[in-house]
C-alpha cells in the first residue's frame, strides 16, 4: 500500500456543527410558507447549483431570493441569517489538526457558498492549519461533490495522489465517491469514531490531540 501523506476533511457536520433549522425559521418569518416549504423551494431553485458552484455572486443570490420569495431582509441581514446555520463552537480541538499537520498534509473539501466561506475563514481558529491553497470549495472550483472534478482539485491543491490520501465526510455517498477514485474514505459519525478510524487507516494520531 502507498504511504498515506494527506488527510482531507469535509467541513459541515464534520468540523463544524450545522443547524439549517435556524436559517429556515428566520427566512420564513412573516412569509406565507412554512420553514420547510421555503427551504425546499430554495434548494430546488434552478439557480441553487449556480450558487453552490460560484456562478452567481452573494448579492445577486440575495436579490434573486428576495424577488422570488419577497424576503424582507437587506443584504447584511440576509448574510447574518444565512450564517446562523454555523455553530460557533467547532467539533474538534485545534490540537487535532496541529498534531496531524506535523506528519501529514491537510486539506479541506466542501460543497459551500461564498457567504459561508467568508464566515468560516474569519471565525474558526483551526483554519490556520489549512493554508488557503488547500481549501477546496465548490464555489471556487465550479463543481460539487460527488463530481470527480472537485476531488481531483483537492488532490492537486494538496499535491498528492488519491491512494496517498484519507478523505473524511459525513455523507456516505461522498465517501464512496472518493473511494471510487482511490482515496481511503472515512464516514464521519462522531469524534471518537473518527480518531479510531484514522488510526485504523494507518495514521498516527496523538492521544493529546483527541482529548
């Protein structure tokens, strides 16, 4: 087996807790939709892929939703509501990434949008262990998981091959997509399970990084 040289992480629900219900409820306030109806319509909007893959700007996305659903929010209010999905407390201690970074290349691979990217990069200390070149976002590369293109972009950013890389995601279909390309895939379910699976994959994870 090739020596493992890199670990690439998804972000939402792997490194940061995400609560979409907060966004649903805030956006639907005062509108003739239930939060679930409104969010379903947003995710099924024809421009949703453009939003996730960087083909529409944040201000144009806000304007598009305001026109379609008559949202009573200015742009700054909309950004605050949109980012309310992101829990301010990360799932893992920063020491986990510091320990891994001493032995392996670290990368990020996320289906996300420019508003969340701005909030993520300005809020969470662990981003210091993921230099900008290794942060692969769907809105930056124009492709979303499970498209092989975004996985290959992440490998290129980390300067490794798939067989040298562990990929961690909470969505099993994306883990399986990475495995088809040659990654060692880990389906994230809990921190303790992740640390066990990283070790079982052959990575050296220090005890001090997980407690």
